[in-house]
C-alpha cells in the first residue's frame, strides 16, 4: 500500500460481534483502547511535523487536473452534474445542496500527497446569472460572504479574467491552519443561459500564528501541508425560474502513513463536504439578496 493510502483499520475488526461469537474480552477492549490512543497520539504528532511539497506530487496533481479539465470540456450533455441523477435534481430543487465525491471516495493517493476531488450543486430560486456572477466576482467582499474567508482582495481584472487572493481557514479535528491562496479565474459564456468558470491557485502559503503579534507567512510548499493546491470548476445555468450553481474542487494536501491517514480521512472528508456545502449555500444566499 502506498504512503497516504487509506485501507481498512484492522485493529477495529475485533469489536464487531457476529452471531454465535463471544463478545470481546475486557483485555481485548483494553488492548484496542491502548492501540487507538497510541494511533491518535501519532496522528497528533504527525500533524505537528512539517511536510514539504515534492515535485512528484505537483506533477501528479497537474496530470490529474489536466485530465479533469479534459473531461469537463468533453462533457457537452448533460451540461450539469445534477441532470445526470433525478435524485440529485430533486434534492437541489427542494432547497438543499447536493455534495458528493467526484470520483470514487474523493481521494487519490500519490507519492507523498493526496488529491481530493469533490463536486456539489445548489439551486437559487428566483436567481439570475447576472446577480450570481456578480457575487462570484466580488472578490473584495468574499470575506463578508464566506465564513472561512477572513480576508479577500481583487488584485487585477482584464475582461473575464481575474486575479485575487483569499485567506482560507481550515478547522476540523486534527486539521487546522490558515492559508493565503492566490488565484487566477477565467469566466466564459457558453450561450445565453450558461456560463463556466475555472479558478486555479498560483501560490499557496501557510500563515503561522494568524492574528497574533508574531504572525508570519511560510514559504510556498512548507508547513503543515494541509493545503498545497486548490482548483475550482464552476458551472451556471439559468432555467426553471432560477439558477443552478455547481462547483467541482480539486485540492492537493500532504500524504500520511496508512494507519495515521485512516484517522485523518474523516476530518478531510468533513472539510471537503462541509466546506463545499457552505460555499454553495453562502453564494446562493448572497445572490438572493
């Protein structure tokens, strides 16, 4: 199994009771508790150890996003992800956000790193393309729209091309950090009712001791490794009395040894699912004002 791969955690198998089998012994439970405590300690220790971004990980991520963009460019019908599933379409029409892994369980493990790929959709009843695009492109005020963005600023604009930065706060279980993410965004109108947008990080750095007197920015590729790259692929379509808004995100983060990585996977999935859900809901709410 490669570093960072998440496999079955064998130490938990003894807790599952089957018909005809005796319950686990007290000594077995104590042994499991000791192993779990040790694993949690190792996970906490690993989270404190700096992780450097390797060229092999960058190359693997670049290949992955190249394939993702080729897939999206070739996907003419259906234009929207929700249209491929009646259940997803029903969910968003009911006012909820539909969020799932875009591929497998959302994780692809490469040498020294993990690639996460998630997709989500939401419906904005009564919304318009003009208003929704205005929210997405209002980079100076993203800090007032998205709770995990304490700072944001537009750096340059040339037609439908934007450069901007945002601070991103990650906080879930053992995963914590504040990151400055510099982006380039390109918007394209497909026809009278449909738009697409691609956002790509051009620079990602971690901010240590954010909000404290000794706050400082680390060099790119150094730090906790909880965020090294982040791309977003947006699709908008106006129909059914509103706007369908979709976003697929790909991110690159550090890899961990299997037994420790298994403890982090739930936090990683929570960050991806909850973060994308919150982004879609906040955009919808701002576009409805």
